[in-house]
């Protein structure tokens, strides 16, 4: 069973957003400030998605390198 990550780091945030590492670092710092977190406390994917108004499941799958499961509906 593969463990799944529930936190997001700067590099992952930059990939998800398509922005530079320094821009992602600024965003992660802003999220930590808004949640009154210390520098050593991680940012969860949920906190990141709420702050950036992104769909949680898609970001979670990207961070955990899970290919989107096909949810095709039967006709």
C-alpha cells in the first residue's frame, strides 16, 4: 500500500500552479501567516486548495502522482 501525502511543499505548489519556486514560496508563506503557523509547520493540501480556490481532489491527485481515475458514466 502506497502512503499518500496530505501536505504540500513549495516545489509541489509551483508545479500545481505553474509558477516559479519563489512565487510558490510567497504563497506558502501567506497561507502559513493566515493560519498562524510556525515556519516548521507544514501546509496541508486542503489549506492550499482553500486559499487558492482550487479543487481539492485534483490537487491531491497531482501531489500524490495519481492518474485521474476514469469516471465515465454508463449510458
